[in-house]
């Protein structure tokens, strides 16, 4: 409202501020620190305050310590500000056999991710302007593992960490078995990619709500070989090991 008259919330002049009774637009670039409009302040920002007076426009520069009380028409703007504050990170991949170890054909490979707030959730952040606030909650719903052999393994949870006491058995929640070695691949390793599917739900104080999907991914490599038989001479000669593959 401009006095008792309604004003458009946005225009080419900026966004309307009820407290300042003008359209505000942040100056870019900002005036130098020596400019009188700073009034000695070193924080905040300088805004152009534009009013229409009759057939003329008047402009003055004002200092504001934070975000002005301009109207944000779309709460999704605040949603993405909330998401930016989450600092969502790629999944922290764990496998057994681990990177640097060698797995074997037809033996189980265990897959899991280490859970933190930023790599798994749930994580909650909010953003607001005068008269409007949005709260967003993010949580990973599933991870799609691309195993490098044409297979994709979808795991609804983070997977089960492997422990030596579990022996040679399949993961109860997230795993894979290779049927071929990785000897013919670059670096003799399967490229493995884990894509985390984030689901972000949000709610505003004005009653709006919605859902946004995002992904974060990380990669590793797994070397898969095969058990090498040792030929033993029944007459007591030296054991013979078949020639090794290139890697």
C-alpha cells in the first residue's frame, strides 16, 4: 500500500516496500565505503528507493542492515535459499571389498554409504523475509548404484556396513555379484557410481507447500579378479602357477 492506495508488488523499478513507501532495488555495484549513504555503517547494503510523484520519479539511496520488507511473490525463491544452506554433499561410498582390495568373480560385493546430515539427512533449514517464512526438509530416499557392468542396483536404504565376522555371504540390504573379471577394463577396474536421490519437502507460513527432487553422486572403482588355481606335481616337483592376466 502507498498510503491508502494499492501498489503493484513488483515493477521495473524494483519491489515495493511498505515501510519505506517506495520501490527498492539493491545497487550493483555498491557505492564505495566513503559514500555518505553508508552513514558510517560497514554492514548491510545500499538500496535505490524510487517513488513516483505525479509524472516524475524521485530516487534516494538508503542504507538497510538486512533484507528489506519487499514482497517475495514466489515462496520457491526462499525454498532454494533454504536448500543452499543445507550444503548437500555427495554420498560417502563404502564397499567390501574396499578400494585397493581385489574382489572375486561370483563372490558378494557389499555396498553402503556413511550417513551424515549432509550426505543422507534428514536435514532442516529455513529462510524468511518479513511476513513470509519457508521451512524445507531434505532426506535421501534411495541410492542407485551403477556397477560398471551394465547393472544398476537400487537400494532404498544406506546399506549394511560389512564386518569380517559376517564371512562370505551377501549383504542383507545392498550388494552385487560380478560374473566377469575387470581385467579387460581401463585400469582393470569396474567404474562404480552411486547416485543419491534427495527428496525435499517444504512448507510456508502462508500455507503453500511442495516437493523438490535433487541428486548428488559420487564414484569409485572396484577391481574384480578370479581365484587362481595352483598346480601341484604329485611326484613332489615345484608348484606351478598359471600365467597371470595383464593385471
